[in-house]
C-alpha cells in the first residue's frame, strides 16, 4: 500500500503466463524466426486470413493474464480477412472488396456482421483495458472500416501504409515504444474520467476514444450525444495528445441567477507506465450570464467550435447520408449567422460578423468539402482512418484537417502564408501545403523548368538552390513531428500529382468564370467561398 501511495505498484504474482523480456527474449526471437509463409495461394484467390479470430483469441488470453493492468494487441496485416468472424471479403478475387457505394446501397455482404463483431469486441477490450493497434500495409483495403470501432474505442493507433519496409511504419513503431527519463514506456492504461457538475449543468455525452460506463445520476441529461447516459467514461489508454469533446446542457433556466457561479470538475484516474495509479482533478469555474449578454459573444472560441462541429458532423455521417449532414451544417450555420451577425433586416449588403465570429463560416465551408463528409474518391478504409484521427486529435491538428495551411516561397522574401485559393498558384513560386494527412510541395511551372535545366546546381544561382531547399526542410520538419507520418508529395504545376493540392483549394476561378486574369483554372461544379458567403448572408438577414 505504501508503494501505491508513492505511485508505484507491486508486481502481480498471479500472472504466471507473463515473463519479463529478459527472461524470454531468446524464446520470442526463436519463435519469430521460425515463422514461415502461409501455404501457396490458389490462383485468382486472396490469401486466407482469419484476422478476427486471431484478435479474439489474443483478447481472451490477455483477459485471463492481465486484468485491468493495461496491455496492447498489435495487428500487422497486408490484406483483408477472408475467413472466420470479422470476414471482410471472400478469397475469390472475382468478388471485389466493398466500396462506399456498396455500403450505401446495402450490397456489402459482410460489412454489418463484421462491424457488429468488432463493436462487441471493443467492449471486451475496454473492460480489460486492452489497446488494439492496427498496422496495415497494402495497396488494397484491409478492413479498417470494420475494425475502426475496436481501434478507436480502445484508443489504439491506426496506420495505413503501402509497405512494412517504409520509414512511416518504422517511425510509428519507434514512437509507440518510446520511454521516459526513468525508462518507463510512455503508455498510460486503465483510465477513467468522471465529471462532477453543479445541479444546473447536465451532462449529455462525449465524442472521442472513450466508452460510456452507463453510470447515471441526477446531473446526466436525457439528451444523449455520442457516448452518453453517464457521468463516467472508460479509456483503455491515455496519451499526452488524447482529446475528448464533452457536451453539456443547461438545466432549468428559471432557477439560474445571472452572475452566480457554476462548476465542472474532471476527475481523471489512470495507471502510469511504472504501473503506479495516478489521479488528477481539474475544476473549471464559470459565471452564468443572461441570454442576450455580450459576454456570450466575446467568449466564443470559433476554432474550438469548428473542431466540435466537425466531430458532431462525422458522428451524424456514420448514421446517415452525406447530403443530410451537409444540410444540417448549413442550417446550423444560418441560425448562427442570423443570431450573432450585425445586419439590417432584408439587406444582405449590411451583414457583418465581429472578429471572433468571422472565420467560423469559412471553417464550415471547408468542412463541407472535406474528406470527412464528402467520401468521393476515398475508400471506406481511408474514410475510417480520417474520421478516427479527427475524433482523437486536439484543436490545432483538427483545424489543420478541416482547413489546411498554404505557405508561399519566392525570391521576394521569406515564406508567407497565402489564401487557400486557386489564385495562389503562380508559375514563379513554390507552395507548401499541409492538410495533416498530406504535405505537398508544389513547384510553379517556371520553377520546375529551371530545376529541370539544372540551375540549382550552378554556383551563379545560389539563391535558386536555397529557394528549392527551404520548403523541403520545412516539409521534413512537419513530417518528422507527426504520427502517423503524413504522405509527402512533390509535384509540378499541371502534373497529375498536383490534384492533391487542387482538390483542397477554393475554386474561385473555374471553367465557367468569365475573367480568369491568367490564373490557374479548377474544373469543378463546387461553389466558391465567396458565393457560399453571399448565399449565407442572403439567408441570414431574412431572420
């Protein structure tokens, strides 16, 4: 007990099947070296994989060996499960793996059954504080969409790559097993978060890598959002980047006195990497204000609001259709603009938003066009990965996913941020685009031509060599700091790879524009940000 108070727990003597690595390293190494390839694959068939059965067996072993002390199951796969529970597709290559169209039309034969299997498995994982990590390296889908519930609810890491020889995969493994100064793994397990509030604040739920414990009291709202109907949540693991969105509701407004205080307390308990139990308590105190108080507007955080709306949007997208989610986002934005905008009734030209509201409509515009809502040109596995990452990352990373950044490098001076617009593309500049999942270095046509002529190797053009190096160094730094590692793409203007940049830019100049002024053109039917804002103003001023 004394050791527990010091933050250290005694070793569990009942774990007879578990040994320290020093005692069993030779046996493990020998077992890995003795692994042989599967039997030859039949022509025109996929290899036989029973991923679901393997995970279920691993969960059963850990449930009996290390109850609630924290553990990980790491899945390394290069293809979909073709037999057993959690089956994704038949082994016959004549049966194509499911697409988004198959999911929406109900033609994905195994999707619902496999998703239910992994959903049930996720409850076992969380109950036993087991984390499930998925490392998938394949040129085709592997079933990450079905596995997402187990990985996300347990707080595990998902990596989709092309090869296990890639630096991306190796970096993820190194990051996972990093240690602190004392040699303990940077892993925290068996965590719970409990919320205590004053009586007028009701708890609706949470969105993130957590599971409701269904522990209800008088402060729990009847309205359920995400993992709700509780004031306590279980997390199989915690990291310094774990981010959960909690939702609250005001109780009976008639009993609330303006300027009186209310409190929200977060009690977090977890097992540290040294196996010690730690508890942290965070209390936030706020004041009630009237419905029309100017303090509501001055206290609005548009970046946090955009991040939370994105989580709500993907929560709805998984239970409905994309066009319904877009309609919901539009209706919420119109109500927002109508309530907080300054305007003369029926006069769109008079519409104005104060500085702490002005960026919010722009965030919603890019969210509507993002890969989280518009799944065109994405596989179900890719969509599952994108949504999982958005649902767990913090504010800065979430905003980067919603509205990427764009830096311009030129001979005129240091790099400067430019508008995420097609007009920012120019023949004599280099653009560095960061959307969290992709980092793109885009060379203008003139820059690309000079590079191909070898001007950067000429000592007389030292400034050009430095211009080429600068975005590459910045891109390497962005890639180095992020896990999973984003894909780095280098492309020239008008090349096929430039589509990764063009797809995210505001299409202010399209094939239908009358005056292009020499700008790059995007061939699309999407409305531009300017048209979107004009329509918003027209609808907002109608009250």
